[in-house]
C-alpha cells in the first residue's frame, strides 16, 4: 500500500510534465495563428514560394537564342553549316551581310552570339584543307554561352564527320576502314540524374530546402522578437509559461513547429516536384527519415539565434541576405569539393548545408539514407547541439525574466 | 520656402545622426552586412573556375593503353581522378554519395579491341544535379577524348600512307575559334559577383529604408520626427534618407573598386560610369523603399514586402536565367526592378565596352524610380500626423 503510494508522485510528476508540454504546444499554435506576420512567413511563404519559383524557372533550358550569322564565304558548305546550326533547338540563326551589322545587333543585345564564316571557308574545304569558323559568345549569362557552344560544336562536328568520310574515301579508305579511321575510339557521354541539363531541375530542389530552412528561421525569429517586445518584462518567454521549466517550454514550442513543418514538407518536397516535373526519384520514406533531423536541427538552430533578437523585424532586416550565402555554402552551384577549408567549416554550422546536399542526393539522385550518412549524422549532431544551446539561452532568459518580475513585485509592495 | 526646406532637412539630419549611433542595427544592417558579403564572395570564388573536381574511374581493362588514358584525364584542368572502383554500380554509388561528380568506364579488353580495330567505346557519366560541376567536366572530358581520338586517328592515317599535310584536314575538317566576350576564361566570379554584390546591396538599402522610416511609426515618434522638420514631410524624408544615400553609395563604390580594380574584373568603359550607375541605383532603391513603407506604414509588413520584392530581384536581374526566356507573363515584371537596369548598364559598359548611348534608356529607367515616393506622399504625411495605422 505504502509502496504503491510512493510510486504515484513520480507518475503524477510525469503526467504533469506531459500536460505542461501539451499546453505549451497548443498555446504556441494559438500564438502562431494569431500573428498575421508569422502566418505570412510560415504558411503563405511556404505555400507561395515553391509555386512562384518553379513557375518562373519552368522553361528549364534556353530555346532559340537569337544569334547572328555572317557568311563571307557563301558556298555550298557554309550554307549547309548555317542550316545545321539553325536546326538546333538551342539557337535561332539571324543572317547579316556584314560583320559590322552583326556587331551592331550584338551591341543592341538583339542577338547573344556571333557565328562568323570567313571568306576562305568553302575554298579550303574544297581543297581538302582545314577550315575555321569563329564563334563570339555573350557572357552576360552563362546559359547563352552554353546554348551557343552546344549548338555550334554539334553542327560543326556533324558536318566535319561527313567531310571526313568524303576525304577518307578520296584517299581510297572506304567502308569499315573509313569508320574506324574517322572514329577509332567512340566516346559516349551519358548525363545522369538531370538528363535534360535543366536549370530548374538543378536549382529548385536546393531552393525548396532553403525555403523550409529560411521560413522556419525568420518565423521563429519573429515570434521570439514579438514575445520579447510585448511581454511585460521585454523578455523572451511569457511569465505564465515559466512554471513549466525550461525544458518543457523548449520541447513544447519545438513540437509545434515540427508538426507544422512535417505537413508543409510534404507539400513542398512531394507535391511541388510532382506538379512541376522536377527530379523526384527518391524514396519517400528515406526523405522522411532525413527530414526529421533536418527540421529538428533547423528549429533548434533558429530558436537559439532567435533568443538574441531584440524585436520582431530585426531578424529579417539583418539576415535576409544570408539566404544567398546559404545557397552558395551548400555547394550546389560552386562544387563542395572546391570550397576552401574555412568556408567549408563555416558551412557545417548551418542545417541548410547538410539539408540541401542530403535532399538532392536522395531526391534527385536516388540515394538511400545510408548514402547520406555524413549529412544525416551531421544533422543529428546539430539537433543535439542546438537543443542544448536553445535550452541554455532559454534558461538564461527565463531566469532573467523571473528576477525582473520579482523585483517588480517587491517595488509594488514597497 | 527653399530656406524652410533646407532647415527642415538639416534638423532631420542631425536628429538622424543621433538615432544612427543609438542602436547597433544601423551599423550591422549596412556596413557589417556589406563588409561580410564582400569578404565572403571575393574569397569564395577566388579560383575563378572550379578546378580539379573529383572524378572516378572504372577501368576494367587495366592495360597500358587504358592507364595512359586515365593519366591524360588526370592532367586536364578541371578533373582529378580521386578513386578507382571495380564496377559501374560502385561508381554510381560514389556519385550518389557526392564523392565524385563524374566517372569514366573503360570496358574489359579495351586495348586488345583497339589494336584489332574493333572500336571499343569509352563511356563517361556526369552528374548534372550539380549543373556547374557536371557541365564543366563534360566539356573538359569531351575535349580530352577528342584529343586522344585525334592522336589515334593520326597513327592510323600515317600507317595507311596518307600524306602528312592532309592528315589534319581529315581528322578535323572544321575547327572552331571561340571568343568569350568580356570574360575570356569563363570566370564564375566575373559572371556572378557583378550582379550578386549589387543584389545584396539592394536588399540592404531596401531593408534600411523601410526600417528607418517604419521605426518612427512603430515607436510612435512620427510626430516628433515631423515637427522637427517643420512639418515638411519632404524635408523629413530627405533629411532622414540622405545619410544612407551617402553610406550606401560609398559601400557600392567600394564594391565597384573591389571588383574592377582589386580583382581586375573586366571594365571596358570608364569606371566612373559604374560609379554613377551605383549612385543612381542607390537612389532608385531608396525610392522603392519609401513606396513600400508608404503602402503599409507598418514596419513588420514592410519587412515582409521587402523580403519578397528584394529576393525576386535576383531572378529578375536576368543574369542566371535570361529574362526573355522566362514565361512570357513574367517578363514584363523585370522592368520594376532597378537591378535589371543596373545589369543592362553593367553588361553594356563594363563587359561589352560599347558607347554610353546604348545604356541611356537604362539610366532613364533608373532615374524614373525616383517619382515613386510621390504616390505615397499623402499617405506618409497623414500616417505621421494622425498615426492612423494598425499597431498590431
């Protein structure tokens, strides 16, 4: 009988802990949904940004980039070469009679490249010599450069191969022999995971993860800044929550964000790629397994930083530019292998780095969860680390708030 | 009248200077943000092009011929062979782990087949999930392959007794002489930083503009602000924003100097045109900032609006994905972003070095942003006097 009674307080204690966490968890939902600014960041931004950016980049690759062609040679070969070039989906050939006219169109940015065939082109090809064409690329966007070089090298190679066979035949090398002589080692290139070399297929998966990371960061920052502005003691945590103890506050709040973002993640990472035809060959369960530490790390990271924000707007004013930095630190554009040691170490700090890399590997490249062990483990370490830091800064804030509150009570009594 | 405005501006100026030193955000949001970005981006891309990216080899032949090929690959500028694996499956897994960006597969019996003229293929796989790494490696490996193939062709043709002066004409009947205008080495820093740095600058200008005005409304100090300026909203806004015009122009010009003098990025016109552009760019974005905070005098809504508009600027500058290739309905929006006009002037002057007349229309566009504050003139004045906006 006695023993049974002794056990009960422990059980009661646990029940009260869980009750506290649940009440903080529910209360946080109320706070989130009452705050128009936070609703805009958490919900509207999470809904709109994926659609907006996918819509803007839906064309994936450039088609029919206008380029100027100047043919000073005007013969059978040069005309055929220009027809070839124009037939490529990448560029659209606009003919000019002089180089100066073409240059003017380039300066006016009506064309984004120049394809120049010199006077001796046909003559040289007729004489079995090597002929040269000149290509001038607009470097203002690398995609222009890529379209023009792809189209020109393809048409030049294609035509070159035909001429090659003719010339081999003229040398008395024919049939199988000619095939071997023209291409003794066939090289085959195969593009994996983003077969169409699409821009959206490359960039959007990273942007989607960044949207999750940044909306969480700014939303949590806004919440913390607001509670600091609005509470009586300008401190982080409402006095009515203090009785629960630091851990209860941290867990209750984090659980609220976690639940919301598990739902949003489904929309952002599952629905969006489907609707816009982005690469999506990953196993959904693996993505889920990966998202749990990613969301936890991001939430605790954001909560830690948010404790230092004095007002609701300041997080975005100071850190908006950081979205860009995070994109480059992730190593999606400039490859991770070529980021120098200092910035690589700096990049490790942010959940976005591992989140973007891991998600792309699973989602776009079909990796299993064990292929992304490095990212996965890093995110779990971050989750633990930032959980501790969050608890420490929250404890410090709550204590300061209590001290101030006691002082206020004393002064009011006196 | 003019004298009154002058007094209004100078009163507001001295008041703003006191405010600027009262909180760290004024320093953090301007100098610190831009300083960090200059250091970050200039050290991040200092290599120009990513060199020696890791690739893998599946050499199932392991003959002297295949090893020679691998050595050639390793000698290319962009690729570095970091691993040899036993199978396609293993190589693909290493790619999924992100350890290699490409791999080359050489089949068993490669050398024997090559000697007996059976045309054994060499296959390479590149991962275009990392578009930059993938594209560069594909280009580099293709070039190397063409060279090896050419060397082999030369041997075959010599053996067949083809005259030496005809050989090149057979191996490569047409050659291409490629010129990359303004950026001959396809340097990524040149391509990206000329727009990324002004891009960060516009975020900073927009944020600070709406902050310095919005905070007066938020903290209900707008009466005092306006009274101090003799009730001239023109004087109040001009005096308030002037220190930031100077500061941001200075920060922008430091950026120009870093890019064109320190990094020696292409500057084919007078650098003074870029200084002028930067100054007009700062004014244009301050004007947009006033418009945005005027639409909603509430600071927190202003911040959200700016975040939305400012981040879209990177897309609508049109330097990554060209504007005319965006969906048609989105294209017209590019005009409402000063960064688009800045980009046009930069391309014309710094990159292409053509006469300034070509950029005239972009200069006029930048200038025309300055009429935007007029649309919210009355709203700002009534908000400052009546404080008639939602506080929560």
